[in-house]
C-alpha cells in the first residue's frame, strides 16, 4: 500500500513536470558578437529570466540548459555557422546574466551550442530552458519507499516507552519545588525576602534568595544624607544529612546593597560567603542562622573592608510541592 501511494505521488509529480515547460529565447544577437555582447542586451528579458531563477530556487530537482546558436550569415572572413565558439560565447553570456544578476547557482546550469545553417536574426540566439530531472525524482521516491519499509519492519518499541515513562515518573516523585517568603537581617538592617528552591527527595535544596525593602531609610554617604533602600541577592545549598532530624547545613554566597533612591546606585555594598544551619521544625516555617565574613565596599573607592563578625538570621514561611520520596 505504501509503495502504491509513493508510486502514485511520483506519477503526479511527473505529470506536473510535463505540463510545466519553461523556456526563454533571446534572439537578435549582433553579428560577430558572443560573450562580448553588452549585458544590457538582455535587459528586456529580465522578467522572464527572473521567473526561471525563481523556478530553480523553488524546485531542487530541476536544472537549466543554456543553448547558444550562430546563423549562416557571412561576417567578415568567416560565417557565424562556421564559428562554434561564437555560439558557445552567446550561451555563456546568458549564463553569466543568470549567475551574476539573478544569483542562480552555477552548478544548476548546463551550457551547450547549436550549429545552424539558416540565416537571420532569429538564428543568432541564446535560450534557457528548465529541465526536470525525472531520474532523480524516481530515485528519491524509491529511497523513501525503502526507508518506510525498514521502519515498518522494526520491532515494537513498547519496552523503550515503558522505560522512559518510569524514568519520568521517578523524576516527578523525587523532585520538588519550595517557595518561601519572610524577613532577613543584613549588615544594613532588616530586608523582606522571597526564595525559590529545587529539591531532590527533600534532602538537598538549591535555593535562590532575593530581597528588597519597600520603605526608605536615612543613609549617610560621604557626608551626604540620602534616602536609601536595601536589596539582597544570593544562592544557597541546604543539605539535611539526617532524615529524621529537621536540621540542615547551609552554604552559599550573599550580596547586600544600600541603594540611593535619587541615583539608584549603591552607596555601600556587602558580599561574602555564608555557612550555617537551618532548622525546619514545622512544615511551613524555617529559621536560618549563618556566619558571613563579609567584604564591604563604598562606591567610588578602591579599597575594601572585611568584617569577620557578621551573622545573619532569616525567618521564612514556605510551602513545598513534590519530592515526597
């Protein structure tokens, strides 16, 4: 059945090819001129040549044949008909127009010449016609039929589908998402925070935390009093080594800044590593205490100050989805 459908499709394609001839004939070449003819000579034929170029781009299984002809009119010491190079030159002139003016791939063009004994302008010509490569169409259809037969003869893949389904179910059962909101201390004061964490079996948590005050506070920077707000950003890893104890080990990095509301640039920044513990005695509440040897930096100054006595305390309410196993 598959081979019948492919054969039927091939017949339709071949029929379409037969009813779609396309040819442009350029006549009236000046006597004795071949490839040296002025390119403007072809300008009246540009609309038709554009159609040929469009066909070549649209159908990959066709090519163009360019033929040049020279008539039997005597020119100087020789006649056109006795000068095959003149006919071939006219073909190359048309070929060059297609390549350089219409961006046709030169590998899609075949060039040939024709010896004509008759006289007259219409026999001093160059033509381009589209040729459908029927053999290539048939070869591609046969190849497609072979590939379809191979797919049809393959063994069922139900086992592979089952394995993939089991892996997906295992990931869904073991992975979870925790969303948190609360308040945290900082070197510059309290900051409301929100956090999101991805967890595996509620044993390891990869958490991102951000915070920002929504009130202004007085802030002195280089002798100038500025309205400022605080913001915090950081990442933490929390590991609960004992499944029967709600105590986790915390490690990560936190950055806190005092932001001027007038310039929206930080005046003072504090950042550094954090290490500590998190207690989650209740399913909805966590308390985190960390030690943070922070590095202080004032805007516009190159030196940093290090404080080794910084501790941060965070209280968050959270909800957890998934990761039950």
